[in-house]
C-alpha cells in the first residue's frame, strides 16, 4: 500500500508495497516517482500478525525500515483489551488486563472466517459453525472488528512517527488497508 498526504493509506501502487522506481525519471528519497504536481509518495507495509504486528516504510536510502510503535518498539503485540467503551492495544493492553482481567482478545487472527454469531435456529444443530465472538461490555465483536481496533492503533502510531520525523507534512491520510499474506 502507499501513503501520500493527498490520497492516504491504501492508494494503489503499481510497484508493490516497497516497490521500485521506474528506470527513468526523478525519484524521491523513498524510491517513488517524484512529481512536480504533488507530494512524494511514502510506501508503507503493514504486517497484521497473529501474535505481533508491525509497520514498515522505505528509509531515506530506499531500504525497508520498521516504523516504531507508540511504545517505541519495532513490533506491537496483536492483542486488544476492550470493555465496550475503550480499546487499548499492545503492551498497554496486557497492563490493562492485569488491572481489569477478562477483557483481553489475543490470537484473534486464528479465528478468521468464523462467524461472530449464528442464527438462533442453528444453536442446537451438530453441524452449526463454531463462532468467534468477543463479547465485551455488552458488545459482540467479530474477528474483523477486533483486528480493526488493532489496525487503528497501528495507523495512529505510524502517522505520529511520520509526522514527528517530517515525512508526512500537514495532511493526514484517511484510511488503512491491510493485505493478508497467503
């Protein structure tokens, strides 16, 4: 995926997540084509893992570089503590779980493809699919919802890093789109 101040996360890239510049033409510090009409493109990759997740981008020399998370580490634990009103991600989620147990969702990716709920008429059937609901504070979350909470934090941490290092400018992207590894 590509991150630009004008198009945001998720803009299509013709050269891949850490793509290479075309053989001719000027390129920016990240190896992306540089244009006189707009900002340079910052290429970003997100690894949404089962146990840990991370964000990477090209450094000034065009090499992939891990973007530090909000706590300064290279990876973020793929866990979410949420009570229906507040969501906390990573190491802070583990700390919150110690203080208020019972609200941590971990290894969520393993439940991908399972429904969050099934119709009542299937409850007693032997062939009913297994569900993967994460019920917290009266709300039932499916795998996608929990992963969205994790992605929201990864995005916020990456944007804070890019803003802090001057790689983003004043415009903020609007969306994040992960791509599952196969």
